[in-house]
């Protein structure tokens, strides 16, 4: 995909979708396998559900921003957001009857910036519900 920075900087929804695809590709390059994208249930949503090479179920919260002028991107994953992600993960686990698998919660951030390549930071085991 060709990066149209001006278009992404002006459209938050487009930046979010592009960022999720870019982060998913980054994680696949690290050996993770995608199970589902944008899982939604009545208690919340999960950006990505993946499996690492050891078989651990990985629930990934993706945050895409144009810059970090006012706050670090990681700070946007506050306790309320972590709780919503954990609730959606519990729902996913119960719905798919996969209670016995090891799991973790990761956060991956993408900062587009106004020039240069996007910055991607991956925080494995970023939080424990």
C-alpha cells in the first residue's frame, strides 16, 4: 500500500484502519498468526486476536496517531480501556471454548508523523486484567 500521508493525517478513521493493517503485518513478520480482526461483541471489541509461535492467544490493542504532541500514545490505553478489552477477551474465549490456552494482552502503537517512516512500538504483555 502506498502511503498517502496527507490523506491519513486528515482522516482519523482512515489512519486507524491503515494503522491496524500495518501493525498486523508487523506482528505477522514477528511470527504471529492472525485469528480474527475487529472482533465485536456486546461488551466491547478487540482490534486483533492472534496466536504467537508458542501457541499463546494474543489480544492486541492497536493505537494509531498522527503524533504524540499532547500525550504518549501508550497512555491512551487507560484502565477503562484495558477493562473493556479484558471483558471482550473473556467473551471471545467463552464463545470459542478455548479456556485452556495461555493468553496475553499486547499493545502496539503506530505514530505516523509528518515525515519519515511510521514508528511502530510493540509492548508484549502490556497489561494483566
